[in-house]
C-alpha cells in the first residue's frame, strides 16, 4: 500500500511510526525548548521515563518504504499546468528557498523539495498502473494539505483502485481532557498515528474522487495567488489574505521588533500556514512602503532582521 502525505514532516512522523508495536524500544534524542531551566529539567525527566516504557501507540500495518511525500505547497502560487509539468512548482520552491537567504545557507533546499515531489509522483504513477492500494493523510486546518488531497483526487479520477484517506480534524480531545489543535499532519505525535488511522480512515469512492477533482479544477480555473481554508473548504483568496495577522503583531509606531517575532505570533493565529509565505508578504509590505526594514538578518537566523511600522 502506498502511503501519501503532503508535507515532509508528516512523512517523517509516519515513517517513524511504521512497523512499531506496543512496548517496542523508543530511540532518538529528546529535547525541550523554552521554559526555565528547572521546568526543562522536570519535563525532560518525564519524557525520558515515558521513553523507557516503550512505544505507546498502536501498530500501523505498513512499512516506511511505502511512504511518499507529495509536498507541492499547492496553497501558494500558480497551480495551472500541473497535469503536464511541475515547472511552476519548481519556480515557486526557488522563490521560497533561495540559496542566498540565511535560512538555506547556500544549500539547494528548493532542489531537494523538487526531487522529493518528482519521486513521489513517479511512485504514484506506478501505484496507479498496478492498481495498488493508496492511503492519503491530511489535516483539516492545513490549506496546503487539503489542496494536496484535492489534487491527488484529480490524479486518481476515473480509477477504481482502492483509495482511502485519514482525515485529521482541526481539533481533538485527548484522553486527559486536553483539547489539542493541529495545523498540519506533521504536528501529531507519531505514536498517535496508528489510532488515528483506526478511527479516521475512510474509503474515497470513485464518485467522491470525481467531486473532489471538480473542486480542484475550480481552484485551478481561478488560479489565485493564494488558497486558504475558508469555512472548512479550500478557497482562492487574494495574496494579502493573511496580512491582518501580520499587522496585528507589528509593534506600535516608533517601536521595532524582529521579523521572527511578527511571523511567530502571526503563525499562532493562522493554523496550517507556512512561515515562508508570511516572510514574503513582509518583504512586499516593505517594498510598498507600509513598513520599514531597519536591520538585515544575520547569518545565524533568517528572521533575525528588524522592522517597524512607518
């Protein structure tokens, strides 16, 4: 069975969970970010004790080699022509991950993303040809994942191969009565994926594929610069759709802050939205004279630059 995710982080989590059984040894480093030193030590100790108990999740009857990341970031940019070429996606990756920006440090991250997407599409074509079972994983809060799912249904239109989807709701109650909100499939702990598949996997019939394919074609026809989740559905929106969150987190006139502070707070208001799009919007606002860049980022972090309202 081919397992398809729409982000690399989700693919990584799924690969980690594959083949593990309850009680299996849990390896890997543990880290705690933020909080006081005492709080970090307390939480780290709890995590280490939990790790010793072994894998707490349910088994997923598949293997890591069947996981493909079809991460095309379809909520951003031009989505026309995808039936014949990925050139538009490749161009977008290079805009988002220019090797010259500190975030990339000279690495060809865009090229890596593109190769991963090409490999996933080739694997999908093989699965279609062999009528292999396909399962997709996506989150209700993430516009990129919802668009990815609609695009996948478009690619599978007219087929009768077994196809199902694991749908992660925007919010979920935990066993300890904690309400958790997810911005993407990559945010769910790997040990929860087995249970999620048991509770949330549903078949996607040929008729449903046709409907979702039509929804995708409507998005392509309008081809706005951005797509967002509006009233639970993917919708074309103007490029400044998320600007309200940026303005809400800019300091008052005369004060400055780092780009990272603005983007970080804005992300808290925008589940499922990527930081790179917000960074591009800040650059656009600076070009139009709405805000002013007062200091360029250093080589340690892409978002260490400073800005202020004009």
